[in-house]
C-alpha cells in the first residue's frame, strides 16, 4: 500500500516537471537586465540631462518666417509671447530669414549679452563663408561675454511643430538640447496639420562659458539618437 502511494506521488511529480520543462522550452529566453538599443539610448539621453546646468524654457526664444508680418518678430517662452524688434536687430532678423531659406539644419554658438546682440551675431554666422568653428559676436569690435545656442531645424509646417524643445543643459565642454516630435496618435485618429511652410529657429541663452572646445548636440528624446552635432571653440576673449 505504502509503495503504491509512493509510486503515484512520484509519477505526479514527473508529470508536473515534464510540463514545466515543456513550457520553459516553448518560451522565448529573456534576460531581466536585457535592454533594447533604443531604450538604452533614451535612458542615457535622460541621464545626460542631469549632468549639467539646466536652462529655463522661459528664457528661450523661437523665430518663424510666415509672411512679411513676422519679419522682426520672435516668440519667447513656452507661452510664445510675441517680441517685436526694430532697427539693427529687426534688419538682422530679416537677413537671417532670407539666408535661412538656403541654409542646412544646424546647431551653433554665438556671442551676445542680450537677444538683440545675439540676433546680430546670428546674422553674421548665417552670412559667413567657409567653415565656422568659433562663435561670432554682434560685430568685429564687440566684446560680448555671454553666449547663445541656436538650433535651426529647417523649414516645415507650423502646427503641430515637428520639433518641440523639451530641455537644454550646459556643462564642462558640452551643451545638449533635447526635443520631441508630436506624439503618435492612436490607430484610426487623424491629426490636423497646417499647410504653411516656416523656418524653425530656436534661441537658447547660456550665459557665460569657460574657454575650451564644446560639443553641441541636439538629441531626439523618442529614440535617444543625436539629431545634430557640432564642435566649436570658445576662446578667452
């Protein structure tokens, strides 16, 4: 009797073990520490955001070109407060937008103690010929000690914006900007878009920078990929 019970219990355990092995063999192997390449890039990009000094979105400017009424106009902060420029700065903005029509998307530094001088410096940058690896000032004689990062994404529709800057940080030898495209809509939904074509140019104040070579990066936070990159030299003066 006892032997019979023992054989039945042993037989039951074998069946349970065989089932477990069959299930395990049929399941795809996955490591609890395995991370996809895309996820790893996004994780690193978000980690890099914490390495430097964050720049307030309230201090950033955004410029567009959509007809003559927008010449000499920038929009400040997430609320897009309109700021009009006249005189030298207004003329410089108009010049930037004319040249930007044939310019490639790019990221670069300029010197400027305020947005007006940064505009004039950016105009000199867009009109420069050859390779530019040092930041322009508002004029040859100017001694601007503060810096701005400019991100020119190129031409695209105005709404929804294809690129929305979510953060910017500066640190020793680097400046990084993160952006996100519009979120994907659920299946079956359609996004309304404008049919215009404008320039997407962002102005980010950095304050002072220590002398040295800087790596400028614009990062797509949905993939973690570097969208644009450039190296520029900040000199003592």
